C-alpha cells in the first residue's frame, strides 16, 4: 500500500490539515517517512480505532491482508493493541512492548488531532524487533519472561506436589486399603466421594489423587461449601459477567469451575451445599457447561470432581436434605476414611512423621515417644483424628525440652472427657460391640504384621481361612456399630 501523504495536494482522509504552512507539512512528511522507513510496521486508525491504513510489511508480519484490514477494528487484527486507548485518552504511549502473532515488537503510539484540536485518530509504529539498539531491551524482556515462566512452573510444581500418596502416612491394613482405592481413583476420571470424620485426611487425599493422575499439571481448586455464604455461592461457582449487577467488577470474574478448567475441582463439605445450589451443580455436571451470573455466554466445563463430607450423606438423602440424583453422580467412586481410633496401628508412624515435621518447621531436634507415651496416646479416642494428634504433639513439644516424651507430657493435653483412665484398661465409653470390634481388629492387625503383610500366612496363624480373614477385615472397615 502507498504510504499516506501529508499535504494540500493530496486530500488525505487521515490528516485533513487545512492550509498548513509548507514547512510544517514537509517536516511532518519527512518525519513520517523517516519512522516509516525505520519501523517494521506502521498502522493508522481513525477516532473509532478502525484501521485506515497499514503498511505491507506490518501486514505481512501479522499475517493479514492489508486491503481487507481497512475499516476493521484494530483489536480484530491485533488483539493486544492499545491504539483505542490512545484515541480515547488523547495521550501517546511512547515506548511499549506489544505481543502480536507470536512476536514481540517495540511500539510507539501517537494521537493526531484535527483543526479543532479534537483527536482524529492515532498512528502506531512497530520497530524492528532485531534492531541493534533495541537488543538490550529485548534481552532484558526475554530474560524476565524466562524468569516468569520458571516461577510459574515452580508454583505449579509446589501446588502439584504439596501432597502425594507418600504424604498419607500409615501402614495399617485399613490405611493400605484407603491408599489402594485412592491410587485407583487417581487413574480414573469419574467423581470421587471421600467421607470420614474431621481431621482424617480427606483434603490431603484429594490432593494426592489429583497429583497422582493425568491432571496433575493442571489446577487443583478447592471450594469449601461450609465457608461460603449461601448468597455468594453461585457467583463463586460460576463466575460473574462484567457489570452483571451494581457493584460487580467491570472485568469478568471467573468462577471456580472456570479456574479449575482442565484440572480438578474439590468440593469440600459437600453436605453443606444448600438444595437450590445442589440442582444447579447437578445441571452443570450433566451438561458440562456453565453460565456466569449476568451473562448469556456458556463456558465449557472440563473438570474432574472430587467431593468430601464428614456428614452421612445417605441419611441426608433419606431426609430430603440432599438430592438423591446428585448423591449418585458424586458417589461413583467411594473412599471411606476410617477414624484414627479404628487404625491405631498407624499411630506410632504418624507420631514419628508429625514430630519430624514439627522439628523441621521449628529448626529443632526431632523428639521421640516412650513406649508408655505411645500406649497412653493409643487409649485416647481422637475425635479430631490426625489434626488433633498433630496439635497435641505440637503442644507437648512446646512444654518440654526433653528429647524423649513420656506419657506425663500428655497429661492434661487430651480433652478431659477423653482422658484415658489411669488404672487397668477399662472401656466405659464403648459398647460391647465396639469393644469386640476393636479387639478383633487388633488380633487381625497383629497377625498381619507378624506375617509381614501376607494375608495367607496371617490367616494360617490364626487358624482361619483366607476368605474369612478378608471378610472380617472389610467388615471392620465399615462404620463401627454404635
Ligand atoms: N494419613 C495422614 N498422614 C499424614 N498427615 C495426615 C494424615 N491424615 C491427616 N493428616 C494431617 O491432618 C490434618 C488434617 O487433614 P485434612 O485437612 O486433610 O483433614 P480433613 O479430613 O479434610 O478434615 P476436615 O473434615 O476437618 O476438613 C492435616 O494437617 C493433614 O496434613
Ligand atoms: Mg477438610
């Protein structure tokens, strides 16, 4: 395309300057020619930011047709362009970096005005990206970009590896079964429902499932139903369109579904989701798309759903407090996390791990537990499970400098009601069935550990068949009778 010409002889639609002095016209023409020659690209837009001229080199660089470009809004050709900002504000942008068509340009943008002084349009120059004097600037920019990419990767790695299956401590048969189910779940795409008492490691396991599966490099986005006020839940899940309501952001605010795109959405405390939201969630899961508040645009949803609850969802379904259809959709793979008191075989290993972690965090020496201390802790009911164990250990460590912690270090730290009795072991807070189940569990677990985990051998030692051993084990993993 011919470059535009400034002057009275040619009536240019771009700069309708009336009666400029010859000198001024010449100066302008030569300045434009000079820049135009130096630059990789030149583009001119009118006051509506529509292209009125673009030079062939720039069009070629951007892979566009210079003739068809005329009349188009600048963003249609260069999505990141700030030419509109220049015509709207009337302010030039003298040096900037522009990313377009997978290249980086140093750009300069200037408005121009009509005789009345009104902004009539803007001209943009894109400098050669290999222009010698700009090399330091480009090097610095690409250096920063590499650093940014590295930092992003690190962040993703930190997120992805915060918890893996090896973080889930325990080698009791019950815990091994939980890990087996979770490892299998990691390889599948179906929703998983994790249920267990507070502090049993539901969130830890959800992260491990995400980190152990094909979506590991993508986001893991947790949403806690118990922590979000009902009125805000919909916006939180599905996002908000720009200006959807008074006070809404001018920019689109993405919802958790959008943030988790390609990755995993962890719906924590799903039992706290109010019924109207349950219907909406179900619809999104069925249709695989969602609609931000106040928009008429649908966003495709590609997320893997992991849900957790400490409530009895089946009972809630029966009472009509949880939708049956949603329950079935979430409960495709079910992983029950047994409470700590039902897998006391893990307690010692957990203590070791938690004490090591505390020492590492405080930069101190790791403490040990005396056998009496372990025995003492094993007699506590641990209603707060591993979280409670961690807190109790941390407090005991703070109370003394001894490397070896004795049972006495824990007296007064366990909740009074659950303090184990001092005398011979009594079971006042358990039913007969619970006590029997506990005794049976200990028999099975100790046989299994004596047989180094070999079920056939453990069963032989106890004088029962392998099938019976399995049956008793799995019966014990169901919620204990009370
Ligand atoms: N098996 C385990 N090995 C190591 N740490 C564990 C284990 N289980 C739980 N924890 C630790 O206990 C704490 C509680 O775990 P988490 O938050 O995953 O529990 P939760 O089941 O989600 O509890 P809540 O229902 O209260 O949210 C965390 O610090 C977690 O790291
Ligand atoms: Mg949790």
